[in-house]
C-alpha cells in the first residue's frame, strides 16, 4: 500500500509499505479522508511524541472497514467509521479520573502508532465510531472538533445571558475557525475572530463570524469587552494579552500550542480583582460522538474549512514545506 512514512527525524517520503496484518481486537480500515494537523509536522521534527521512526503520521482520519478480526463482534465489513486516535493506558491516576488525554503513558495513532496517511490503517475496534452517511471529509474533522469541545468543557462554557454572550478568538486558521463556529453552535450570540491576515478574516466573515484586526486601534478599544477569550495561535504574547480583552468575571482559554519554553507575564492581582478564570485544554477524543452529532447537524460552514482534498503525493509538500498561502485551511488526503 502507498503511505507517507517518516523514515527518520525530519525526513518524510511517500513509499510502498506492506498491508498491515490483522490482529485480535482490530479492524483493517481503508482510509478515505485524512487531515493534516500541525502536530504531524511537530512529530516529524521530534517536537511531539516519542520520536519513534519509521512512522505513518496522521491522527484525523475516517474510512471503511475492510476486514475485522475473528474475535470482534458488533462491527461489520463495510462500516463507515472515524478513528479515535488516543490510546491511554487506562490505569494511571489521570485515566481513573477520566482525563485520558493526560495519561502518563499516552499513545496515539499517527504519533506512536501508524496512522492515517496511508491507503489502509490497522485500528483497535473500540477506537472506531460509526459515522452513518456523513461524508468522509466531514467525518475526518471529528477529531479536531472533539478537541475543541473538550476545550469549551474545560473552560466551563455556559452560553446565554447568565454566562457567555460574547466571545473573541485569536487566530483565523482552521482550528481558530472551528473553535469560533463551535462557540456559535453552543449558543454564544456574538463571536469575533481576530487575525492580521485580511484574506482569512474575509473568509471568516463568509462563515458568518464577526472579525477584527489583531493589533488594530479598533480592537484595542474593546478592552474588557468579551465574556470569553481564546487563543488559537500558539503565540505567547497573544496569550499574555488576552486578559486585556476579557470582561470582569470572564474566562480565558489557552487552546493554541505555545512552545514549551515560552513564558508570559500576568499580574495575579488583576486575576484576583477581576475574578478571571484561566483554562487550558489538551486534546481529548471522548467527545467524538458529540462532534459527529454537530457535524451531521451543521455541515455547511464546517465543510468549508477543508480547503484541499488531495492524493497522498500532493499532501507531502504541505508536511515538508509549511504553506504560507492564507487560503490554505484544512488539507486532507482524500479518496473520492
């Protein structure tokens, strides 16, 4: 089978690999759509995961069950499925508390185990969710959407007059827009996306979102104006500045992935005096059923986040050479 393989740190190639051998408790999935995440680039360069090479990357993927092990019940050949990539140990304290994404020995398809950038993938059947007639390209958004939903849950989001009516999201990339659209889907009446790129802001407006230019005088004039402020850029100085925009009694969500060595400076007295809540969020995929329900209910705007549907060979350059095209949103390996 054809696959994108990380042969060693920093080296990614398209190559032929043997078809995975079926194991007990597993299914062989023919991949139909697989999304590129910045995590895949970090894995390639040894900035995330265990640095296990060779490796087939990608943790956002959906497909069709081609074969199931003899000990598997309740899953038929031909089932249309999406993958929950996280593989927690189930025994550590974090797992016992239900925080499986914080497992001390967390594994994941596309990070420590071969993932979705291949024609076929071997997956534990308890990590497959059936998608019904939902399109594969939309279903492949379920994993990042589940991460967004975990972030909103971590922040204790409660939409409405007694909770969050206004929200500001920094970053108009695919994850920032997915976060903003999810806020709207959860009932937040006014959601604003801030970015420096005018093309991305125009795209956000077409999705029905309010927009603002990061660093502009207009945005600076909206201090303490938002019930909920989130970062989806991973830029430390933006995280540091979010407290300037959150209303008294509001919530700040750190969702973008800043480099581990970056630091911010915030006055504890201001957090105390204004009763600001800070929340962080790491990927958690137990929300995949909820994500699938949202995708089935509200396909229009989220479907537009997939900007590229490509064969494997054409996905490779997006991994090895980061795109600077503002029109690039979610890039997917896609089999129509």
